C-alpha cells in the first residue's frame, strides 16, 4: 500500500496575491483546513438533468446542498450561475463559492462535446466567488474551440486574481477508439493538458484499471494498483492541484476506500457530489464526517 506522499502546496505554486488569498481560504480556513479540500458540486442539474434528484427529492432544492455544505464544513460549493445568483446571497461568507462558467446538457451525443460559456470571471468576482470552474473536453473534435475559449477564461482569471479549476474530461470518438474516456491513458492525458493549459486545480475522474490494447503504448502493459494509477495522473498534473471526482453514487465502504486511496496517492482533495447529496441529510452528514476524518490525516 502507498504511504503518505508530498503533494503540491500554495508555496509550490506561482500565484498572484489574489489567487493565493482565495485558495488559502479554501485550503486553510474551511473544510479540513489543513491544506486539503472537500468540495460539494451541484452542477448536475444542467449537465445531467433532473434525473439525479430522484434518489433524494429534497436535493432538488439547492438550499439542501447549501445547508449540507455549510453544516458539513466543506471547503466550498460548486455550481452554475443561476444557483449562485438566486441562492448564494443568503450564504455568502459562510461557504466558499466555486462558480462554474461553462456547461451543456447531456441530450446531444458526446461525440462532438463542447461546453459554451454560461457565465464569466467578472460574474464570479461580483458574486463573491473564490474560484471559477471550467469544463474542458480533451480529445473532442471541438477541442480547438474549447482550448481557445479556455485560454480567454484563463486570461480573465489572471486579470482578476481568480483561481481556475478545470474539469478535464476526455470525450469524443477518438478517445473511445483509444481505450475509452476513463482509461489510464485518457485520464493521464487530461491531467497533463490541464497543467499545460495553466489550470491552478484540475478535477479528474478516477482512471479505470484496464489492459485494453486499444490504449496507445505503453499503457496496455502498465500494471498498477488503484492508488498507483491515481498517483500516476497526479504526477502528470505537475504543479496543478488535483481533485478526484466521486462520480455516480456508491456504497459507504467503497466511497471511504476511494477517499483513502486518493489521499495516499497525493491528490489535494475530493469533489464528491451525488455520493453525498443523493443521501438523506443524516446519512450525508455521517459519511461526510468520516471523509473529513480521513482528510485530516493528510496535511499539505
């Protein structure tokens, strides 16, 4: 089993004072407050539709997630413009805001995936956000448009001193033909792209362990444990902090195992949404506390 590893800290990052101050709040003043992160995303209503709220009807009201994030002592809550403009005013100062500024529905095929802008960095400043989130579809036929759009967002983030969190997701037919969007090859590539595009933090899915010969060499022959695979993508991300996504809902034991494997592999933190707010409030707070206890074992 992997032991604790050194992960990048604020001191390792070449950040402006504005970015440094905002990230410091999220890393050291909220959540575990030890240099790790636990974020609660609620962007699925746009990305997946209302279907995700059927497991816990209370979660359809964004106030449920806001209250969970505050009472569960999260490092921040991530959502789109409408849920910030309509609801955040009551919670400003109680929980850091990560404003997603691009997005799409899942109705069209992902073969030509692209998320247009739904907000701006200026919106994030006005709303009191501590970071902005941007989804980049690595490998999509539209990646040229995507990279150009992300470049403009990055420039705005630098201008306003706003940390940039990139959801770096492999998508498109070419990705499917090279092992799939959750293969080690695809996730590893996505981690490196986020680093080279200038992301301050990258959100990644956990790579699936597969020996598929569709992956470019040498990936089909690489034999790694779960934590070792995560460490591989953390290493490829370089001086970009890594958040591991929770994905669809799993049982408590699997979620806690994933949490520990991720932290042992050197991620900075976790961004778990459906695995938490799809649970009833008492259950969500109970598993949140267990996750927090694990994160507190790992200081950055």
